[in-house]
C-alpha cells in the first residue's frame, strides 16, 4: 500500500511513518526541511498547497496528522488554529477529490469535540459541545470529511483521539511536568488532580490506526481511539514523577485552565470491533517515556 502522511515530522506523523514503513511504501509531507528523504514534500507554512503531491503521485491512503494540537494556542490564536485544522483539511480533501479520488482518507480529530460529556464512558453519538477553538475546529474538520464522503464519495474516517502520550512528544502534560522536574523537586500542576483522562500510548495508537485501515468502514464516521481506561491526573503524574525521581513532590493549585475538560473515559466498542486491544499499561508507557526523555535531554 502506498501511504501519504501529512504532518510526517510531528509527534503522531513521525511515529506513523516509522510504523507503517515496515510493510508499506510511505511518503511524507510537512513544513520542516528534510534533505535525507526523497519521498517527502516540503509544504509552505502560510499558503499550503497539496495539488502538486497528487499530481505527481497516486496514493492508496492519506493520513492527515497535521495541524495545531494545542488548546492554549487555539485560544490565543483562533484564526491560526482554524487555518491549520480546518482550511488545510478542505484543501487536502479537495486535492484528493480532483486528482486521486480512490485514495482513502484518515482525519486525525480529537476527543476535544466532546467538551465536558454528560456522562462516561464517552460514546461516539454523545452531544458535541467543545470548550475551545481547537475543539470546535476539529469538529469542523470532521464535518468536512463527512461532506466529502456524502457529496463526492471519498472514503473518509475521523479518529477522535483521546490523550496520546509517549516518546518524542514535546508538549502537553508530561512534557510540561518533566520541564518542571528539571528545575525543582517541588512542582505545581493545574487542577485538583482528580480530573481524569483516557491515556493511550503512541504504539497502541499505531496499532489502532492499523486496525482501522484494515477494518474501518470509511463512510465519514467518527471513531473513538483510546485505551478505554480512566486515569486521574494525580495518578498519572505520580507514576511519571516516580519514574523520574522518587523525591519529587506534586502540588495541585485548584485552578482549572480554560478549555480543559474534567473527566474522560472513552467507549471503544467500535474500535474493538475492528480488532483493537490496548497492549501497553499506563505505567509501562510512562516509564518508556521517561527513559526516552532522560536519554534525549
């Protein structure tokens, strides 16, 4: 299978490139220079154009792992977030429509589309009430993917990723904690610690995407991608800090940041119907992450 990964230099995209290269012909595209890869397209940061990629190549599958992944950035720069997460999605899909209509399309969306769900586990048919521009824009990108399925018969699917973590991630919760731990053994985190997330290790995400490629319906639907296990921030931070240095003390400041949901646990029944089972525990995944961080200071 010939696979194109948009955002191939990012956290998820780079892992996908390595994972799928083992058995497929993988090409990449991103905004970062790359002199050592002939199967790579450099994209313009300000005026992204995907036309040339599909004029020169025909792909079986395109994974859109590009865009802004930061809620705070989306709150401070909503127009930028819209351009990266919405405008680029429709540009990409339209290039596929015109030049490569048999190419399947995986849109990396987010559980942020749910906001604070009315209950857990979170199912795909729950109301969608995002709390941030990032969440709203991911929802718009899902609607565009549906639009191109219903109006143009493109094979599309939306993956609602919950809290992905692992090696090479240099932002979000665990990266922020690690940076604080480098400066002090006494660290302060937002919230009460009782907020919860459904964490999924990056290798498990790759396994999930592989299951979706082989068994997903690609009819514009959305699929929860998570471990199906709820973990409090206090528990996850404790495991993480203990792996760094057992002397670290954590204090929670009781401040809830704008855009942050309270509790998440995904219903992954649909994903499991495609053959997925999580392989890595939160403890093992976080220990692997700490090992990588220590080796790549």
